[in-house]
């Protein structure tokens, strides 16, 4: 996080009247996008404000809570600590890209069926962290599940229902 803040500070100092507006090309939820962004714009702001995908939650803005988690090239990444210009050429998936209201992803379905959703604020980031885990480890141990979600804060479920949902999704053959 310190490196990101230093980079943003440096870019702001270097601007000094110059306009740094890189054009960034990346894949967002299966669609190629091209957008001109300020060099200091964070991915969470681009996703929410420019593409109007509000499933990615904006909470701490300090890389602490995991509510803003998205998948970047199949890895769980906190979008509040990721500059949009760093997404050049990458594959970005938000919760909207995982399933639809009419056809839920099996992991989303498992969260619902196992009571892993209460207030729902942490749910998108939690599900995407679990999706990244299951792509790397199709049959994770309890310890691997704990490690995968340890950076995602949830005040409602106590985490056990979330781990139960992941185990249920594994039984259904989710990857």
C-alpha cells in the first residue's frame, strides 16, 4: 500500500501542468474495454463510476477489508489498491461477471443455500476470493479456505457458514 501511495504522489508531482491520461485496454467480465484514465485512478473507481458495476463494494479504501475484491487474471485482487492503468491487457472479473440473477454461479448458489449471506456487503469480495481459491485448488483443505478468506472481513456470519458454502460448492463440482 505504501508503494501505491508513493506512486500516486509521484505521478501527482510529475504532472505539474502535464496531463497524464493513459488509454487502458482490458477485458472486463468477458468484454474488451478501452478507457482513458488518470494515471492515479484506482480500479474500484473505474469499475463503479465509469462502468456502473456497483457489486464491487467500496469500503475501507486502504486494502484492509476485501469488500472490493475482483479477479485479475484469476487472482483475487483488492481493487482499491490497484491502479486502473495496471490492468492493461489483463482479464478483470467482477461479481457481475460471475453469474446473473437468472443463472447464478454454483458458488453464489452455495452461499445462498448455506446461509453464508447475511447483510451481503462482504459477499461479492468473499465469493470472488473463494472463486480464485477454487481455480487454484479445486478441492481445498479447511486451512486453504481459511487462508483464502482471511483478508475479507465479515461481521455477520462468523466465517463458518462461508467455509461450509465453499465445501458445498466443491461437492457440486465447482471450479
